[in-house]
């Protein structure tokens, strides 16, 4: 229980201050606090002086059927909206969502609650960059289900319970911004991107028209035009749309290509047009087949072209295709200039899936890998990969200005976030960030290409940040390269990955592909990573796989 000598004073009256020395002044502080905290202020005064209604015994239970007493809404007499008054101490154990805005006089509770949520988020952000913390505090599903009550009940939770859930959720979340998290193509946590996400969530508006989102619509226009300039279309000509992800963007591109060739499909459907065929690399993203299925083209009409892992498509094998600039597994780039020549010859729509590799357009050192992209009819580009935009942010860019108006309406996604990142970093900032990630990938490649216990999945330096390799434990290094060895090697990466998860020290993905058994696919897109983190990863793989 607080007392006048305990040092606890509303609004920060410190021990030894005039307010602390004078009971009358302290009582005045308490009365002011009541104006801001309502029923909670009453309880506080009761605890300090006993001159208000005493709070009920916290352990006592209400009579069956009786309504639980609720404190008054924390109120503020300030005439400024939003209120800038210092945050009051709020007991969330007695408050629910109905006590927050738009509840009557809910400003103080709302500000206090949201500030506490932000405090929790900021602590998580700081931990995400702390190498002494785990990438993941791994628990099996049944353990989490037994330890925490995740069931949704009829009665609402208190705000105190909501804050606890926030802490628990982040405690067991994977820190994708951790410098030693290499599991996905999109990693890292950009502070400006995070702030812009908070801004757009607070605005909470669609971007259908200028009427309801004037500034956001303008930012979308400016951002998409800049991206089209980076592709190489003169003056940023053309059109574009943001979508929730690369798979959707690729499907949109297929939809637009179909509409371009057969506009009557919009009214009459697939029965009114001939069979359509799409060609793509055998290592292209699954979304090409997914889009064909969704649009009624059919997966059998997607023709997969043989490819070389490090060189992209073999030209004699195709007449039309969706080219890939940065395959998700190998990071390979198709020869876009040669593909563009063939597409021009046969008057075929050329789409470039640059979801993973599009970011290299920002780099003067590496953008040559996308030479020919300016001749594409459409391009997918995911700024949440390599550019630090929070998930999900994908852009479909179209060379013809009016092509998006026919098949569907335009709406934006993550526009403001990308705009602010562009504003903060400029193309030179993105260039430095991307070049650093590619340099780290080259460092890893050079470190392991001739290192005992490692075999590269394909010959040659990686084109992107994808480094694909097998770790060969000592027990397999002297074995003949036969079926038994491959069978044992197939199990190595999964076991090491499972141990990584259990220890929580780092994460890197693995997978098989074609006739190649499970191998590690290391990708680097987090600018927080360093050479020391790459060294740590290699040491950890060897530590965890030495006995296999």
C-alpha cells in the first residue's frame, strides 16, 4: 500500500519535493489526478488518505448474478484533442476495450494503453538486433497450447490480459530482423519501414480514389513512376499496381496479357477464346502455374522449359515464356535480351518475374543482370525483398499506360511505406544496402567453396545472394558417391536445421530440387548481417552436424 512517505506521487511528484512535503499539496495533486483518472484516481486517494470510497478487496468475489463494478472512464479536462497531458497510471486489470476511445472520456486510458503496447514493441525491436538473444525460443505446438490459454471465450479479456498476450506472442515469435536469421528471401527490420507501417495502420484507409486518400494516392503515383523509371521505361511511362505479394502480381500479369490478346474474355469468358499457352523456366516460381489454374488457362498449358542452373533458360527450347530475374532457389537470372528478341519476333507478351531480383536495379554494380528488362511488357518487383519494406509489398509494373484499366480496378498496398523508405535512403542508400548483401554472399561462397566438408550445389559464383551447398559430415567424406551416400546426405540438413531451431542460435533453410537431395539454401537480404554472422553460421553448422 502506498503512503505519503513511499515516494509514489501522481504526476511524478518526487520524494523531497514541495508536493511530497506538504500533505495539503499532495492532496491537491490527488484531486487533480482524479480528474484525469476517474475511478482509478478515487482508489488512489483512498489508498493514500482514506478520504474517498475504499476499494473493494481485490480477492473478494461479487455475488452470483451481480454486475461487476466498473471504474469510471479515465478522463482528462484538457481542451486539446488529442490530449498532450502526461500519462496517468492506469490499472488495466479493471479495464476492457470498451473503456478505450470512442468511449466517453477514454483519452487517458487509450493513450496509456497504446503507449504500453509501443513499449512492448520497442523492447522487441531492440532484442531483434541483439546477437546475444535467440533467433527463436522454440517450443512445440502442444507445449504452447498447454502452457497458454489461446481459446477464444465469450467474455472479453481485460486490457491487462491483452498486454500479456502481446508479450507472449513476441516472446515466441521468430525474430526475422535478427542478424543471424537467413531463412527467407525477405529478412531484416527497417525502422523507417516500421514507422511508416504504423502510420498507414493509424490512417486505415483504402486507396481506391483520390477522394478518400488524397496524399496516399499521390504517393502511390510518384512511387510507381519511380519504379518504372528504374526498369528503364522512358520517363517512367506505363502503369502499375501494388499487390499483397509476388504470386498475385504474376497472376495479374497473366490476366493482363490475356486481356491484351483477347479483350472479349472479360465479358464472354474462356469459352470464347482459343487455348492459351504460357512458357516458363522449370525453376520459375510456382505462382505461374497457380495463376494459370486460377484464370482457367490450366496448369497443363504451362510449358516448363529446361534450364541450366547458373545460366537460366536454354534458348532453343522455347518460343514464349515468363522470364525470371532471380529464381527463388538458385538466384539465377534468365537471359532477358534473347528472350525479348524472341517475344518480339512472335508478338508474344513478355513478363519478367523480378520479385526476388528486381532490387538489383538499384545497384550500378549488379543491375546488368537484368539487362533487357526494359523490353518487357510487364514486370513483378517485390520491395519487401532486398529493400527492407515490411511484408507484404509487391508491385506489378506495366509498360502500356491503360492496360490496368481494362481487367480490374487499381488499389494500393504498402505505398506509403515504400515512399518513405525511398525518401530516406534514395537510390544510393538502397544501392549500398543491396551491394552489401551481395558482398556478404560472395564472402560466404569464397569461404566454403574449397573448405573441407562442403560441396557447392552448382559450379560458379552465385548471381544473387543465394548460396546453395551441402555440408558433408566427417562420416561421409570418404564414402564413394553412390546411392547410399546420397541417402545419408539427404538427412543431414534437416537434422542440423532441427538442432538450430532447438538451440535458437540461427536459421537457414534447406530443400531438395530435382535430383539433388536436401541442401542448404543460404540467402542474405538483411543489411544488419556482417562477416562475423556468416562465420558464426558456418561454425554452427559444423558444431551441430559434426556427429552425423
